């Protein structure tokens, strides 16, 4: 008998991809896909159960299908169908509470995998350069999806204490990107012009959606991950990108905005329904965030196929060319850098008391003086 895996959030693009991959896994006997709305994509032969995880009915689903593995992907920063922020929070927090309550009552559940986020670390000016899973958080997120993720992880830790027989894995993903990404940060990068915080160029990390699926499959498989799959793990591609480098790859111009005005701009964009430019996202675009993935590689034995730059490059290709073609932007930046370098060198020589004449022909022989003369 193979595994029986239940996946929440099956109507979302990421959950649907995971379901289809699990269906093709020879070690999986049955896949139960759960969501409150019917998916708009195929599930590859999985059994779809329309159920709201905020309701207690999920316990009956676990018992009916004799589920032994639960993969909770329905922890997200965006609502399906344009729902409100309140509905997203209910789904994230109340839905997780109900799911954990159902798992606690189900003796057949042996493994629980929860999709979380590195946003639980927050973003603050005095943060460490690199967060590890054991780094104490100096400034807990005060709202939005980041706070939801903190609360979700708290409930998951409580469940792990009550059910020590269940292998519990929490995967803290960096910003997920890819051709079909549906996240608040993805909406921000889709703007024609990117508002940035004046005087800041934060470091960002990304993880490709393909790597998200691969590591979820790894941790959900008891034979492949075993006991080492239990615990909390940061998941991100190697390397970092500055926000300015992201804009350059997208071919998007940036508009630096003074920090006090950014909050007002974010509220205006949210009110207009353009993007969820929430305070937590503003802090990320101000101070950035970088996490260590040593535990992911050393304990789980997983290495992301896409580095942070490669993952963002694939995301950028899926968005098409921006207002400024990346090659043109790159050439312009290179020219500006070259001019700035020459100007800086000339300034240094002038301060040293020397001036360098142009070697071009001026008609009076002065252009032939390629040497340096006293000013």
C-alpha cells in the first residue's frame, strides 16, 4: 500500500502543480486535493474534495480517505478571486488551527509538511546580515502575511508537542518567483515603474517555484527524507540580488520615494487595487532579508536548481520586456560606470597636481603631448 497524501490549497497554481507531481509518484497510492473553491486547472487524476479548511469537516476527510501525509500549502499572502485581507488571515490562521485539530484527532497521520515563509524573521535596520533557523528575531512582524506566518508556526509547534509521533516539517521559503508566480512581491515587480525607498538598496533572496515543488516532494516522502525531514528549514536559491539589480533585469525604471511618503504611496496602491504594497513589504524593500540555507543542504541534502539570480531571471522572462529593455539598460549603466570611472581617475590625478592632455591631434602639436605636465 502506497501513501495517501492530502494537499491543501489545490486551487492555487503551486498547489495544483504539487498535486499533479504527487499523482505521478509511484510511491503514492492516492492524492486528495482540498480547497474551498474548484480549481481552474487539471489535477491529474487526484480526488478533489471541496472543503473549507476553516471548518471542522476536514477531520471527516482525513478519516474517510485514511490520510497519512498532510502537505499544507494554503498559507499565502494573496486571496483567490480578489478576497479581502481579512479572508486571507482567516484562511492562514484559523484554517491552520482547524487543520491541526483534525490531524491531532486522526491517528493515521504520520507526517505533516507546512509551507511557511522567511518573512517570519521580519525586516529591521539592526537585523543580522544572515538569518539562521536558530537566530532570535529582534523585531517580530506586526501585521500582514508575515504575522500570519508567525502565528501559523506557533500553532504548528504546539501540535508537534502534542503529537510527537508525527514527523513535522516547516519550510520557510524565501520570495517565490517563476513564470506563474502569484505573490504580493510579484505584483510589485509587475508595476510599470517600481517605487523604491530613497537611500536604500536592499538585498533580496528568491526561490524558484520548481525548487519549491521539489523540496515539498522530498520532505513529504518518508522514505527519502526520514527523520531528518523533521524540523524547520530555510529554503532559498544561492546568492542575493540588490533591488536595483532586479529592476535592471526587468527593464523597469525606479522612482525613489522618501521613507515617510512610502507608507502613503502603499496605501494609495492598495486602495486602487493595483498591488498589496503592505507595510511588511515596504520594510522588506527598505532593509531586505538574507537567510542561511546550510541546514537545507546539510540536513535535507537538498540543493536548489536555480540560484537567486537565475530564479529571478526566469521570472523576468515570464513578464516580458519592461519600459526599458534590459540590454539597453545594461549598456547605459556600463557607459555611465565607464564615464564615472574616468572622471574619478582624472579627479585623483588633478588632486595629485597632474593633468593629462588629450592625445588627439589638435592641429598645433599640443595633442601629441601624451605625457603628464605640471599644472
